[in-house]
C-alpha cells in the first residue's frame, strides 16, 4: 500500500455500502522492503536529516502517515492508557460484537491451533482482548471481522488513517511501532493476542511477545488481503464472516462494471511536495484487485515507460500535461495536497476542464483491506457515473 496519508474525510458522492473507516499504516524502519515503492520513498525521507523529516511530519497532523516518526498522546491522557479508568474502558470496549448464539458456536470451536508466519498459536478460547501493532491493513482486517482491538499502533500525527478512522474511534493509540511504541500501555491492556507484520524490529517484537502471544503476518503477503483476512479470522472462529467480507469485495466490481464503457482509461497519480508525482502502473496490486475487474484500464502519461518490475513510475512535474486518460485520480502524498494544482499545466489538463478529476486518500488506495477496497470501488463508481 502506498503508505500515504489521508485527509480525514470521505470523498463526496461515495456510497456507504458498509461502515467506512480508515486506518493508517506502519512501514519498515529499516530497508526491509515491503514490496511497494512508496515505502521506499518514505524510507528515503527518514534517511534525510532529522530537521527535514520533522518538518514533513508536522504537515501530517490531519493525514495518515505511511511511515511513522513519533508517538504522541491526547491532552486528556487516554491514549497512554496509564490509568485504571483508561485501561478498564478500553478493555470493556474490547472486541467481538456477536449475538449470544454466534458466540456459543464460536466457543465450541476451541481449543484450536493456528499457523502464522512465525510459528503457531494455540488458543483455548476465543480471544476477548486483542492489540494490533499495525494501524492500517491489520486494523482494517480486524474491524472487517467485527473485531474491535483495544489498542493499535499509529504513526506520526497520532491519527488513524482516513478509511478506518470512524470505525477506529475510541481504540487506544499505542504509538509508533518503528519509534516510540508504548509497550507499557500494551502491557496494561493485557491482550490475549497481539497482531503484527514481521517487518517490525525484532527487539520490539521480543518485548511485546513477552506480554502476549504474537500472531505474525509475513510482509511478503502484505498485499494478499483476502488470504490474510482468512488467517486472522481463524483466530476468532470467524471464517464465515471473512467469507462474507471477501464476497462483498469480489462481487462489487461486476455491478460497477455494468456502467463502464469499454476502453475507459484512468490515470492515478500521487503528487509529491516538490511538484513531481508518482503515476500508477498496471502492475500495481490494486489494478488486479479492483480496477481491472471494474472494467477500467490504467494509463501512464504519454511517453512514460514506467519502472521495469515496479508498480509506480516517478514522473517529473513538466510531464503533467501528458496525462491523456478519460479520468484522473489524484492521491496526494503528505505535504503535497496543493502542489499539483499549483503546476501551471494543471488548468489546461483535459480532465480538469471536463470535471473528470477525483481527489482521494493515498492511504486508502494502499490499504488492501476490505473496508478500504470498498471505498476505492465506491470512488471508481462515482467517477465513471
């Protein structure tokens, strides 16, 4: 997912098929590639002088960051979870939201042993209190399964990503897994299981693993949202819920495709704060997952070949006028919300003149979770109507 950030708002005209929140995403602190060029982009920022990085982070207070830089706390201190009241409230607000009959059926499914990327976990009962160190894809997956974590990792800006922000309201923010993760707060929450990707620093995982069993998802599978949803669902004996969510995502494109004219082309760009931009290539995972099934073709600006084996092409500002597609999606990176419109070529774009431009949230388009994918499908549908 392009670990990008979102303005915390829903794009106008979206159809709310189901609850729509957004979460943010945590990215590797070391150059352990997650397979996405935007992750490398943020890694490069981290390698810059800290003054420059801190300046960029300050611009993200209203957006969901790709890579986290600092952990903050709310003025009322609830996010730190240091008081009995904060902890008890979070635990009481804990996870599964099922009716009594379903809960009874789930109870009969235990004990069970589930394999994960770092081994296996044996559960005597359905977990009642869970934490996720990843506040983007894994949080999206858990919320999709009607599982409400008591705590989740966040990045700079101390906000959840736009797609899951509403559903994640009230979940305790545990700081940056790549920086100032609040391990003490996790211990106070006393979770039954902690979910994480394996790109978190090993020493951090060792510390957290002393608090509760870890359920680890491989970074190599970070874009395999459906497979990961099923894996996570096994922890809660919620395979039927996972199948339902996967069905929602897989069935929606056919309905949207009915209104798409053959050969309709879109371009998807990620403006940067220097005026240049990334342009989505047809090899981007989201293309295969939802864009092509909707019947749309992704086009690069004319004359741009793209990055061999990559998913995003790095395009200079002066090539903005080479975008010739039917519709343009603009997903600004942190700090670049206005730069693309300041380009002197912007007003002359045929998409701008024809009102065929949609501004969206980059973290949503890079989330690869059921909630975020349905939002992307809604945006695609609204754009082509």
